[in-house]
């Protein structure tokens, strides 16, 4: 029998954590708007959503870890924007954030929507935060909810 994680989603058993990077806030606020739109579409009341701001993308994994350690959250969404500069800093921050968020999800068994843009230019970041390339904040939130439904199906 095939598992269908798309049919009549069960209510989310827990809160939603959204952690957002302040660095490149003009972009990350647009990612947050997209994520919040999906959360509303999923029927989650605003009072069940906690939005936490951190300085940059590097700090996202620690904040998500601390939130998930509380046991209050059914899923998390991490939002940030890392834009390439003239030094290797871009690679270090991007790699640390992505590996850290992956480790957090695996350690806690909780979906973590990955909404960190890694772009060469601010124009690319704007395009991916509600411009012609869509909104990756929406995509990250949607992926977290879809993953939670798949996990619920696997749990029986």
C-alpha cells in the first residue's frame, strides 16, 4: 500500500519555530513574509508561531537547536541570505549553516526548512525572496510541513 502524505493533513502537534538572520534583513524579511504566508495557509494560528531573530546565518543552527531542545516545536524554518563577497567568508558561513541545520534536523528528528539563500549578488537574492525566481522562504516552510506529514505517515 502506498503512503500518501498529501491527503488531509493532521493538525500539527506543536508550535512552529522560525529563526531569521538579521544580516541582509531587506532580503530575509521578505523570506519571512513568504514563510509566514505558508504557515497561515497551513492553518497555524499566529500565537503558535515563534519568530526569533539572530545576527547572521552562522547563528541559525544554534538558535534552532536551542528551540528544538525545548520540545515545544513540531517543525522549524531557518531563513537567511549569504551573499558572496571578495573573501572566502561566504563559503565558511554557507557551509557551516547548511551542515549545522542538517545536523539539527537529524539529531532532533524534527523537520527544519532550509531557507538560506546563497547568492553571488544582491539582485539574485532579491529575485529569490519574492521576485521573479519565487520566494525561497515559502519553499522552505512548505518543505518543512510536507516533511512533517511524511514523518507522521511513517510513524503510523
